[in-house]
């Protein structure tokens, strides 16, 4: 299971595999971007995002580059909207998971009776807090034997959870700080973000020469075994 403290600097965990990219055709750019971000966030963090503010800095641009989206805006992709919820159903099917039913909750309740430490409920303070809140919303009372059997949904337990929340907020701030530090180190060392260019410098020069000779975009794209979009971006960049 991936660690919660992995950041944007850990680019490997945010990269889409070939079979994941195969799930995207047939969608609009916004839909593809939203689906891809929800999929990777679910894999990396273990849950779906509730707000775009949860995304590590730069991750939207990075994933947009991976899937070839020219737009990186999610204004028309509300995470609580019907399209996003439908995408989550498809993601669950792809990952082989499902929402819990009454039987699952009953089994979970029985399992919780044997939980002795808070770390059994999550990987860190943020995860523990979220798990307890979800269980409490389902009417499940959580007792932690390591804390003297305190009911975490009782007044005393809620006070304990407030302390946990403070630790969770501290962990979140550290995560953001490490993310920014990682990006700064990468840029300082000359690291370029995004997928590698489809053409090297010599190929770009040759492609521009052919365009200037009046050869069509499609013909140039076929010659260099790339897409028309790549050649058009190269042409537009040269014009700009």
C-alpha cells in the first residue's frame, strides 16, 4: 500500500500505466483528466478526493501532460457531480473493489472488537480520524483498548479525536512543506516535468523545415511517426 506522505516528487506513483490509459478513450478532455486524477489519487491516497485542494501542487498539469490534454481546468468537473461519481464506479470496477454492504459492516464491527491500538484503524493520524468519523456516521462505536477502552465517539473519545485532528493537521502541513521542497529541489537540479518530447531537437528542426516547404501537417506527422497534434504544437510554438 502506498504511503500517505508520498508527494508530487514521487512521480512514479502518479504515472498512468498502459492499461489505465486504455480506460480513457471516448471521453472529453475534461472527463479524461478528471477520471485519471481520481484514479491515481485513489491508488496513491487510498480514498477519493473531496476537493481539488487535496491534489499535490502541479499534479493536475503533470497528469494532463501524460494523457495529452491541452486543458488543465477542472471547473466543469465537480467532484460531487454525476460524471465524477460515475467515474468512481468505473474505477472501483477496474480496481476490483466495491462499496460495503450491511454484511460487510457487521463483519467490520466484529473485527473492531479485537482492535487494540489506533494504528490498526489507519496508516497515520489523518487516516485514523477519517476512519473513525466514517464508522461513527454508520452508527458504529469504536473502542480503543490501548486507551483504556475509551469510546472514540463519546465525549472523552471526541476529545482524544481532537488531539488526533491536531496531529493530522500538523502532518498535512508537513506533507505540503515536503511537496514544495521536493519540487524546488527538482527544479534547482534542472529536472524537467512532464512526459518526454516525442521529437528530439534535430527532428523538430527537420519537421519545421518541411512545414515551411508547404508539406502538410499530416504528411510530416507520418514521416516522423508521431501525431498531428504534436506537429501542430511544434508549428504553433514556432509561430509564437
